[in-house]
């Protein structure tokens, strides 16, 4: 049920700014027949999935969707709070929009709208701030299109309490890409010492089974051939006694769905049954992104991670043994408090020894309210940056080595779009990025490609049936 604005403001724990009935400053009357809406997403794949659902709703409400950076009447900014740059990024993006659209109504939502609402109220140009509890209902709280204009101060819809019940989400994500994200879960109970996400998104909860299938069917009807399952901690999906594996097996039955990809998944939530199924399924991509964070047991313990180095390595070795051609990625954090030269050396050694195809490297970012924010023995920023560069170089080398394993082999590739060089770009099931020069339209097709060369971040080849 949608609550009226007055009631929502009454529930707000942070005292809202007064709502005025006076004509707002900079008021204008829109000249075009349909209002324009632009959405911009900062951060993770889950944010992208939620933005796509909001875009679908705005389109149904009569907005013309325009690319971010184009003149617009409405900007919806979906924010991230993982790093310390959230407020800076938000200020920059609002200013950037108001330069070309000075009368645009600016609505800010996402994780930083939940954890940094008070700071956002001080950012000039913001008209509406929507916390996590009300994010997916944001269009309900926009002014009528004829009254879509700047306000002297932002309205605030926010509560520190976030529902713990399993949930449904209206609509079908609006994507231009051939692959579509499908949100199945939200929230996290793991409480890693560096992570603010439990405060931004609340306790873990799952999307209702029938609602997941409804959107998946809608995405398939729109022509999306690959679904990427997303959430905060998707391995914890459990709805009506049914697990992530049960959901995958059901999604595979949907006509038009040719690939299902698991996004980032925590190592302690991967059962052997999932690995066995991935090894034989014709639709579940042979790909896992399993966050490591550190290769040192002392740092893992300080991070409140739920595994040791030995346990993590054992899982990876089992996955690679069971799943042929597995594409394996990870996340690694550098600069966590207490990470000395020895601890970093342990991380580098493990990252080098395990069969990763790539890894994402992040510098530790001190987030207020987390346990790690109160830790001493900090790492100098220059040292953290140097360690990040070292791991990034290793990641590039491992990606090239992984790609080279497939030279002179034929791989099925789902093509998406042409790049600036005229190459058709697509992905294999195990997450190899492939480029092909071809005059025909390959978008949203799965074609066998003979891999003939490898460069940094790209395997190149030709369509296997053409031989050239």
C-alpha cells in the first residue's frame, strides 16, 4: 500500500524540512507534451537492476526516458555508499545535470540516501530524498508532471527501520542491453566489519518466488536471452523453503531464457549441489565471482569474514575440479587496518596461486558506523594505492592467461553491441569478452566464434561458420 507523503514525513526519524505551499523558486511550465526523465546509477549491479525497474515505471507513467547528460525534466540519481566519495559524486552529478537542465526536478535514492540523508539535505539542487524503505515506490512520491519543478528545500522520505519481510517488486526492468539483471534478494546479515551495506539495505530477505518468475518471463518476452541474478547476498535466497538452486532450475524452464548467470556470491553460501549442477546445466553459466577480500587469516578475522584462507582455497579447488572451463573472479581489498607487508604478501601469493581469471581490487574506505571505522593501525593511502596497482597488474596478466587457454577453440558468444572500432562485442558463458569484425547484425544472437587472438581484456576471432 502506498502511504501519503504527510504520513511518511511523520514517520521520519530525522526531522524533515517544512513543506511549504508557496510557489517554489525557479518555477516553470513545461512546454513539451511529455516530460523527460533521466536515471543515473552509481555502484553495483543490484543498483542497476533497481534503476531499470524504476525506469520501467516512469515510462509507464508517461515519461520519455533520455540518456543521462541530455536535457531532462526529472533526474533520478541512484546512489552508492560503499566508498567515502558518495557525497562528492552526488554533488558533482547534480551540478552537472542542473547546468544543462536548470529546472530539472532531482530525486536522490539508493544506499547513500539511506545512510547519508542528513548530508544530502545540504546539497543544493536536490528536491526529493528517498530512503531504502520507499525506494521502489519513488515514482509515487513525485509531483504531478505539470508541477514537476524545483523546490527551495528537499522533501525527505526516510526511516531507519527497513522491512524484513520477503518482498515483491512491480514492473519489468527496462534494459537496452541483451543481458538483463534480475533482482532476487536484498539485505545482508553477515556484518563484515568494513561493510555499511547492512545499514543501507537492512536484514537479508528474498523476493517472492512467483514475482521473480513473473519478471523473468517479462524480460524473456522483451528478448533478453541472459538473466543475471542479483542481490546483496544471493546465496542466502530462501523463499517458501526453496533455495537459489531451486530457483535457477525453475528459471531454466522459461521460454527464451538461454543463459542464467550468478552474480557475486559469498563463499560460505555455495553448496556442492550448486557446483554439481553448474557442471552439467546447459543454461547456467560456468562462472562464479566469489569475494576473497584478503589472503591473510588475521585480516580475514578482523574483517569478520566467515572462512579461513584454507577453507576458501578448498572451495575454489573443488569448483575448478567439478566445473569444466569455469570462469572464476573475485574481489580483493587492500589497505584494511593492520595490513602490513607480510599480510599483503600473503594476499598476493594466494591471488597468484589460485586459478582466478580476474579480480576486482578495492581500497579500504572507512565508513562511519562500521566496526572497522574504529580500528587503529591504518595503512598509508600511498601504500594502499601501490598495493592496488600491484594486484591490478596481476589481474591483467591472469585474465590474458585465462583467455589464451581458448586460442584455436570455438566458443558460443552472446553478442551485445559494436564498439568504437567496429567490432561486435559479446560474452561467453564463462565471462570471456570476445570481439568479432563482421558486417552482419550480430546483436542479441548467440554465435560460435573461433578464437584467434588475445589482447588485454579482449579475445578476438571470427564466426566459426564463416572460417574468416
